[in-house]
């Protein structure tokens, strides 16, 4: 039963992600991204990571997507417009870049050992009992990944400021 739920939400996430990147309307793309994020949150629940699933819904599907929709409305991008792909050459370049990405991902999967990605049996439960699920996540976030976390927050802040500057008619 768990495998059926896992594969159904995985399929839904893949289809929604595909629809997100193929929509011309930024609002429709943002809404498909929300569906993708909810599907990923459901996958976290299936994998017994309820705290990460809750963070996924609250932070990404909630706060970040509200911010994206606010920026889309602020910039008045909801009208759609012509496609970014110009003729057969644009589609050919897009297909070529997609093929290069697939080859790169396949090469990384073939080269990277899968053993370092898996914890020993019972390790996550043992760490969760010692520090709780929040402690396990925050320990890794604020020790090993502090610099990328701060860089991401600065990039989001710069994106918000840039969107406001672009949307403002006169400074």
C-alpha cells in the first residue's frame, strides 16, 4: 500500500513539474509548482518525515509561493504573451539542452556511490530519540549548511528588492 501511494505522488509530482515548466502564464506555472510542492510533501510523509513535510507545506507551498505570486502580480506578468521559444531552432536548442541535462544526471547517478546516501538501519530513529526530529534537522542546517542557508536567504532578499525596483515606475 505504501508503495502505491509513493508512486502515485511521485507521478503527480513529475507531471505537475512538467506542467509548471511548460506553461506560458506565470500564474499557471506558479500554481502547478504549488501542486508539485504538495506532492513532495506527501512523499515526505510516506517516508516518515512528517516535520519536513510540514515545513515543505508551510515554508515553500505557503510563504515562498505567496511571495512568487505577489511578485508576479506586482510586475503584472499575468497576461501570458508570446512563447520564449522562437521557431524550430528554439525548440531544437531546448531539446538539446534537455538531453544534455539527462545525460549529466545519468552520469552522476552512475558514478556516485549510493552507500553514502543511506544511513545505517535505525540511525535516524536513534538520532531522533536523542535530539528529536527538529534537533536532527537544525543541527545539520546550522552546522554543515549554514553558509548555503545564508546565501539562499540573501538571494531571496535580492530577488524581492529587484522585483520591487523593476515594478516601480519612478524611484
